C-alpha cells in the first residue's frame, strides 16, 4: 500500500512503517507510532486524531534521527529514554539492561512470599540496573525499605534517579559496588537478575542487546553460571531467618542453579515460570521443597 505524499503525521507514520518493515524490524507500525509520538510529544490518540496535521520541522528532524538510530539497532527504549515495568515508568540508559516483562515474574514471586501489604521488609537488590525489581516491590509494600547495588556507578545513579522519579527515594538507597562486598546486616528479601549469558554466546544475541546493553550485565562467564556461584556463596550471610531470595534464571539454567544452591547450603523453595512457561524466578530459602517450574520427568 502506497503512502500518501506530504509532511503530515499520517504520511510520516506510513513511510516510517515501510522503512522499518524493510529492515525486518518487528512491529514496525507500533515502533513508528512510538517514535513519532516521542518526537512530537504526542499520545497515540493524538496521532490518530491529528493524522492530517503537518509535522513541524524540528519534530521531523527528531523523528528522522530516531529512525536512523533504530535502523542502527538502537533499542526503542534507549531512543525514548524510558521503559515501563510493573506499574512504573523508568528511565533507561546504555549503562543498564532494559527492564523486560520476564523479570516481572520475580516481582510476582516476591509479593507472594510476603503477601501482607503492611509487611515491614528489608530488601536487597543485587545487580540492580535501573532499580526495577527493588522499586516495583517497594511500590507494592509501603512499609518496606531497600538497598540496590550495581557494579556500574552510572547504573546506581540512574536507579537512584528512578527512585526519585517514582516517589520512592525516601525508602530506597543505591550503591556502586561489587555484589555484597560493602554490605552488612541481613535482609528479609534478596532479589537479583544476574548476568547469565554464556560469554561465547553474547556476540550471537540480537544486535539491540549485543551492541547496546552493558556486557557486564549480560556476561555470566564461560558457562553462564559465574554470578550464581557468587550469589549462592553470599546468600547465607545476607538472608534473615525466615527470609528468601528470588533469582532470575536464563533458559535451561534451572537444574544447574538448583544444584549450586543445594551445594551451597541453600534449598529450593519454588520456581515460578514466566508467561512463556520458562522457569524464570527461583526462590531460595531454608525449607526443602520440590521446584515447580518444570514438569516432573515421565516414568
């Protein structure tokens, strides 16, 4: 279908959609709407309502720059500067992973572990990135307080900015450091989405990830399990009596991380699958229960 010529919103959307589709971008029409809305400062409803309105030259320049960045595999979230997660709208940058829907599985698991909305919790988020996990839990548990730690100082600063953006900065603090090295005391809940991609597999990831997200947040070592070994060693010191840890898993990593946890004196409580059915949120605590994230083998 040919696009109408001109400089209207509708023409820009049609032309951009065709360009993105030709570049094999998934959801090209949606991305075109997001990028033009960002350039114009307009909502999707306004784009539809004003489809025959002209695009001002300054907005057109911003939109063309955004399309060029997208064709260079820059993630849409980096172009927009933010990403939705749980109930929050969080700033993102190349210093952090972009929050993903799969990670919301950890939030669900954490809230189920502590279902009382008035619970007073001390929460730790290791490898906090944007702060998404910690801030999502604090948003749902108003008596909880938390600390987020990230190796990258720019990530810790961004997480702190997201706490202010979300109105949670009075209950959240963020540190730049190497895992638990600078921490003392114990926590009711420990959250972590650690790097879990095998080093040799990173180059083969989609270019939006391999080229634009921080390698330190992706690289789990030769077998993808390096960060889990560090976490398993630290958790017995970090967990309060009756506390729990919720760790994000990569695809196929459940058996190996379960084994590491048990070898480290921790026991698997449960494993929650994400919406695709992949075991994603591994819960570790003191009691021994069978992981429910995968079907039992047939006999």
